C-alpha cells in the first residue's frame, strides 16, 4: 500500500519504521514498474540510495538523488538535489523555495559568438611587470602581426576554459573509469567539452552539466574521431559514455561527401571567426 499524507507526517508511523521490519526490496520493485520514476531520498545521508543501487533492475539511466549528502553542507546539498531534480523533469515550486528571499533576474549571454562568458574562470597568475616589459622597438614589430595572431589564436591553442579542468561533481552514479579504447577516447572528448578532469562511463551527460551547445560539440568531435555520422538526437538517447561507445562503434560509416561537406563548413566557420576578430580589433584600435 502507498504511504498516505497523514502517515508521512505522523511520528508514530516513523517510530514503527525504526522498530519493525521494513520490506525495502519489494517496495523498490514496485516503484521500478514505472520506468520514468525519479528516486529522491528525503533526509540526511544516502543510506537508502546506496541500498537502492544494489537492487537488480535499477539501471544507470535511473535518476537517484539525495537531499543532504552531509549535514554541514545542507544548503548546498538541497540546491544541488533540486537542480538535478529539475533537470530530470521534476516539477519544482520555485516561488516556495525562494519565499522570504529577494533576488533579481540577470540576463546571461546566449548568442554563440558572444564574447562575454558567465562561467567562473580559474585564477590567473599575474606576471612581474619588470620581467614582462617589452622594448618599444620589439613592440612596434610585434604590432604588425597582432591581427593575424588574434585571428589564428583559436586554432593554435585551446581556450582557458578548456585548459582548466574541474573536479567531477557529486552524482547519483558511482565513478566507473573507462576501460576500452573507445570509452577512453569519448571520455577525453567529454572532459574537454565539459571541463571536468574525470568522467565515469555511467555518468549522465546532463548531470555532468552538459547542455545542447555542448552536445553539438561532443557529437562533432566523436563523429570526426570515429568516422560515423549519427544525429544529435542519439546523444539524448544515449547519455553515458558506455552507451555512446557502443553507438558509435556500431554506427554507419561516414560518407565521403558528408565528410567533405563537414570540412567545408568547418573552414567557413573558421573564416567567419577570423573576420569577426579582425573587425573587433579594428574597432578597439579606432577607439
């Protein structure tokens, strides 16, 4: 029988839970009958989540969340659980969550070529002014090539966001390192795209912080590496490295004309970026 609203707030009911036998496995099997169900552990710790992972039938695509991973990080744990619950399709009463607090809406850049970013960059070391000073004659010669350097910098070196990899976030799945060469290659691509230094083969792409723009980049890099042409929707259907490795190894071969078209599109995008950088530099120089 399902728990009622009255039982959920009745102290006697929870005393019985502590003093009597709890049929956890049969109850979990009943919940698993619905493939879309999301599991959320209410309260501190993750004992129920660990027990649930040991049950057969709970595959890697199941969303399993905890409210408070540790008592000292209750606010952070609650916010993370709510965020993952919302990403998984759960309905959140945000007005209730923000009740009693005052916030203002901030518009974030969305245009792909917008140069303003909103992720937090790692601290950069400030060079010594005395050691970094350049003689005027050298500065004059270097200024002649600065436009070309700006135009080609993206192709010659990765951005600072790609160079700085962050720790793996706390997820609902345990870390399973990649084993096969395909899994290792896809993991490396996802690490660069997501900026995470360690990704397990059963980690959910969206739980790691992926979005639609990142998905396009991952698909393009994997297609170029493995030589298979797979629609972007396939990533949304195969959200783990394990599933992607099987998908791209069994996918159809990339047709030569498709590869040539992709190469042409990449060259056009590179040229567009060069022109954009030149125009931006010219504007700054004129001002």
